[in-house]
């Protein structure tokens, strides 16, 4: 192509020359040069085009022969500190087609201390008579008999013989007896129930009920002091019963004083019924004191035959009323009668029980 432009340029030069004139333009003839240029516009266009082509070819050749540059490293994103996110919800908890919400950064607070659950109020303590009462044997509908032995602890030899009898018997220790704790432990170990025998004023002035006896003529404060002394002589007993007391148990004011104190200590009361005029059972019922009355004295007559007869009377009362309570004393004849009678109870259909099994809260009368 360059050669072709060169030939065209030479041809046009030949046609433009005129005979007798010099080739080219005079050096100082500007107007003539301008005219010459204007006359040769096609030539100038062709030359400019050829120069442009040559320049383009040169640039392409330079680009092809230039050494290759290493590729620029890919742009990197700025590093972001990792943030702990809560684990995604299990797939089985998402409904089909549900779109999971975007993860949210959760600031976990330290676990809160649970408020302490208020402790349940303690169950009220059972009254003393229930705490120390023997378990009641299963009666199975059979009549029940309780045998109480009063005046225990004074004659230690005979008291030990009573404790050795088959039980359960109800042992009423005299308040002023010596060595009460040791004797009471022996009685408990033998399976007997423990009560306290409290001296009270009898009708006969000549009768001696013992030290610290409760009397109708004393101020209430003195009787309360004496009663407190008596009740403090022993621990672990079910209740009290009166020693003598035919005058004192007939006084409503005096028995209210005693039974109010008995109730405050959670104890029970057994009325020995040394007089038919006793008001103890009625007042105990009014005050809500657990109580029971004596049905039979088995040894007012201390012969073995008389004691045995009274035991048979006790059986008849038990069959009639469903239960009976008999009181005896640690006499040799009483012990002899009981040794023969106690083993026969089961064959006769009776159940021997402690006195606590017969406690009730309503007024009662003796048989």
C-alpha cells in the first residue's frame, strides 16, 4: 500500500509540472505555497491517511512485542471480625416454606439466680400424748381391755415384777417415787405405756396422799406450783391420772385449773373415778382434753380370788361396750391373778391395749 501511494504521488507530480519552471516552490513565496497546497488537497489527504495507517501498524507491533505483565491481584474485601451468632434453629422446627429470619447478634446475659422458694411452714408438732402413746394393736372388731397399774415406783421389787408381765400394760408411776427415769426406761423396753400418777386431796382427812398433794384449800398459784413439780418428775409419758383425789376431783374450779395445764402440755387425763361425784370427765370434754374413765378397780379386795372376779367383770363390760379399763396396784396377789389371766385374753377374743387406745374427747361415765 505504501508503494501504491508513492506511485500516485510521483504521477501527480509529473502531471503538474510545467515546462521551463523549477521543481518545488520558492522559499519566500508564501502565497504561492498556499495556493500550491490548496491545489493539491487530494494529495495531502492521501498522505495523511497513509501516515495514520503507518502509525497504527507501528503501535500494534509495539504492543505485540512488549513483555506481558503479571495479572493484577484480585481485589480483596476488608476483613471483618467474626461475630458469634446463636446456632440456627433445628430444621424440624421450621414450617415448610417458611423463610428463616436474618441472624441477629444476641448479647447473652449471665444466668440469673432463681429466687429462693419459701420453705413450707413446718408441720405442727403432735401433742405429747400422741408422741409417747404406744401403737395400738389391731383389734379386728374384738373388744379391747386396758389394764392400768397405779402407785408404781414406790416398791421397786413389786414394780419390777409388774414390768415383767406380758403387755402392753399401762404403768402409772407415782410422782414422788425415787429412780423414776430408770424404772420408766425399763417399762418402755418391756413394751408398756407410761403415765404419771398425781396425788390429789381425798375426802378422808386422815388419808395421806403424799408430798405436794393438790388441795382444794390452797391458792391456785400454789396448786399450779405443785402440779408443775409433779409434771416435771418424768419425761415421755402420755398423761396423768389422779391418786386418791375424791375431794379434789369433785371441785369444778380446781379441776379446770388442772385440766387447763394438762391441755397446754398436750397431755391426756385418766379419771380414776375415786368418787361418783367427779367432774373431771365432763370438764375434760369441755376443754378438749383427751380423756378416759376407769371402769373397774380390780384389787380393792386383795385376795387372788377377788382380783380374778374383778377381771372377769372387766371382760363383761368390754363385751358390752367394746372396751373396758381396769385399774390395779402392784400387790403380790394382783400380780398372781394377772399371771394367770393375761394369757387367756386372746383365746377369749379380747385384745389387750394401752390406755391411750381408749382416749376420747367427750364426757364419759364409769361402768
